[in-house]
């Protein structure tokens, strides 16, 4: 094969808390390129598995025609551990630039939120915001034909006038296989205890802080259940992977599709365990019973608060009664569940934080993960609110993490009151990683593992 007829895709993420996450987006891109551009060899490189010197050597040895870099996130979204990942990302792109002068593409969730900043910081030639499979194929086809790229969804071009952003897409991907990388599967199965896969894309909700609609769009696209199960069965057969996390923004937003997927998993005897992000609304006992039969063992509820006024201010479409009911339904089906909260966001007060903590006493056998303050992202309602309140400047790019935190929030009081409930609370600065690592590496436990922290 002509050594210049290859494309190198690089996962730049090196963040491993609370565990390293398989770079799924890169695998979807590889699948799309292999299917649509079979004359190309697609090479993958993961910065979690090898050094930047290894990256430079690979580029010089294989001389790819194009290099693409995916940026998963810009920081850890933890107000107690501030700082961003940009210096590390620039190290990656500078290594590439020193090793080759071929066109450099960038994309990923982090890029999709901060496209203009990434274009300038990395000196990339092209950037692709949002869903990238179809756009990347089009970009390669047009460049190969000697054409100036045009009419490609989400395209940013170096030194060109930036498109209006976020921009509507002309079409969305409806189905795709995923080519899991064998070496990567070995690493992440060992150190994460799970692999990840998507069943749908897009989020229709309007939570004030959330960047998912910016990254994936608001249009819900369900993928092919048969192909999803094909990929899962391959993982189980070839690598013994029997725990998957569905990385949909919210799993239970398409009940009819979810039922078809669960039935397909049961019919084909996938025999896996799985978890997903859920909203504590629009759930029934029958739904959860079906999901449980298909392998559901873990629910991570994006709850955010147990105070109804705060939930309304956050843009949530459920109440504490919904939260309590969904928790009890999960418990009745023997499904582990955790609640992820945000203390001190828009509309919250210290009194309401304490109200949430007190209400946690009513929720049985759960784990509570409170985040402190809301990370402010561009193109969100939270950005508009923070600007109106004078918390951030209108021209703040927000690449350095900025958080909305209510006046008078007292972290130590919240921690004290939470622990006094006798429930399992894990604050963002709690040293839990050692326990999780011991369970994963020494006892070979798989899955999220927070169920080992539960209390009645």
C-alpha cells in the first residue's frame, strides 16, 4: 500500500479521573472512513497508551496524507480542581507540526464547544464541529480532488471567516458500525472496567448549563439496534467484554427505540451488563423490568437537586416526587442507581442545598455525587445569565473554567450535613480513586463500582 495513502487519527485526551475513557469518537470515525474510503488505511494513536515521541516516530515512519486530532474535553469540570488541558493539547499538535506538514484536522466534543479558540491555539488547517463522520469523509474527498472544501457541515477553515455557530446541520448520521481497536480495548477493559458505545445522539432538553445540544444537536437520532448489538457481540466474543456503558446524553428519551434495543439484546442472548445516564422522569416499572432483563445493572441519574424550585431554575422537567418514584422503581428491579447533583447553581441557595441534603434521607440504597457550582460553557443559557449578572464578561472565551456559584455557599457545612445523613456521599475532592483502582486492578471488578459505597 502506498504509504501516503493513510490517515492518522489521534486521541489527545490524557485525563484519567475517575478512570480512563475509551476514545469512542475516534473508533466511529475509523469505521466511517474504512467504509466510505476503502483505499485509505486508517491509523489510530491514543495519547493514553503511548508517548508524544512515539507519535512523532509513527508520523515520520508512516507519512500519513492527513492527520486528525480529537479533543474530548477542555477540563475536568470540577470547580475544586481548576485548570484546563490546553497546554497538553498544544503539545500534541506541536509534535505533529514538527513531524509533518500535511493538513491537520481537529474535532471532538471539546473542539465543538470552543471551535474558534482551538483553531487559533492549535494552528489546525481544518476543524469539524459536531457529528464528524460524514463531514470528515467529505473533507478528505474534496481535498483529494484538489478542491477547496465547501458546504461541509461544521467546517472551520484556518484564517477564514468563521461560520455562524452553532449552525444547523443539513443531515445527521442514522446508523454506523464501530471498529473497536484491539489494543485500546485491552487497556480500557483493564483500567476502566468497561467499554462505551452509543445508541442515540442528540438531546432535546434545555438544561441551562448543558453543552450536549451544542456538541450533538437537539435532534434525536437513534442508531440501528441490530448494528449496536453486532458490535457488542463482537466485543464479547473477541475480548470477553461483558460490561458496556451507553454514552447517550440521556438514555430514556426514546422509549420505543429503547424497547427494541433491549429486546434485541435479549433475543440474541448478548449476556452483558450495562449502565447509562437516565433522567428521573418518564420511567415505568415495565420499562425498567425490560431493561433489567436485557442487562441493565447501573443507572446514573442526572438529578442535579432534590429541591423543586432549584430543579425549575436549572431547566429540569421533573420534581422530587419523580426522583423518589424512579429511585424506588430501580430499587424494586434490583438496579443499582446513583444521583449526580449540582450544588450552588442558578437559583440555588445554601438553604436549598441543605434542603436537598435533608431530602436525600428519603432515597434508599443510593450514592450521591454532588458537584460544586456550574461550569459555564459558551452558547448556553447559563452563559447569558452569568453575563446579565456581571459574573463574566461578554468577550470571555470561557476556555479557562468559569463557574456559577451562588453567594454564601459553604462547602464544609454542606459536607458536614451530607455525612450526617448516614448516606453515601462522594464530594469532588474526596479520595475515592484508590478504592476504585483496588477493586478494578486487584479484584478484577468491572463496571462503575460505586455500588460498593451504597448505604441504606
